[in-house]
C-alpha cells in the first residue's frame, strides 16, 4: 500500500538570456521550439498529443526515460500576456510500462497522479537581453519525488535555461 501524503514545494529560477523578451516568449508559444527545450530529463523523448497555447487552451504531452515509466502532463493556460507573462497549471500522471516500453506502445498499467502545480514565467527586458523568472509551486503526491527537486532537475537540463535560446 502506498503512503498517502502531499509534499509542497516552490522553486524559482532566474536566468539572463541573450535574446529579447519576445524571442524567449516565442520559445514557449511555439510547439516545435518548445519540444526542443522543455525537456524533463536528459535524453527523455517528449511527444505533444495536443498543443493549444492560448488563455483557456490545454496541452497534453507524454514523456519518459526510455525503459522507465511513462508520464503524461496536462497544462492549462490561465493567463498569457505576450512578451511578458505566462501562468499555467500542470497535472502529471505516471504510468508504468512493460519492460522496454516506448511512448507510443500503449503499455499503460497504473495511472498514478504524481504532481499538481502552478507555473509562472515572467519575461523582463534586461540590459543584454531578457531576464526570465520561472516559478513553480507544486504538490507532489504520495511516495514520489519532492517538487523542488523535480523542478530544479527539469530546469537544470533544459536548454532554455542555458546561455542560448
């Protein structure tokens, strides 16, 4: 039996990027660009089933470490101010897969909700580009990774948070 509990966490990441706020915002608003940088882990494939970047729009994506669990994340956009701010909620569910399972093989066995959170991205003009502030407030559910650790790992591996966009 799983232990039932909630671990709350907040993480903020600030980066100065050599691009305009508009260029950095565009990296969030475009599905193809997003698929290149919004990576939850190094070498983790990401597949968008739906991408609807607008207030009230919803994204659904699948990702996972090859040979490990499959994760499905669903985002809902609550506030979008072009070149300035994005506020979205995220719900992530983990599905165990058969050994060697891949994103497209449909080998789903459990469906445990593991995370519910709010992500805010803010884009500020800076002297040499854009000051990006991303804050994630989350509730990690039951016996899963703590939210701050998960978010920090995701931000650390993302090319968006490196020196280039």
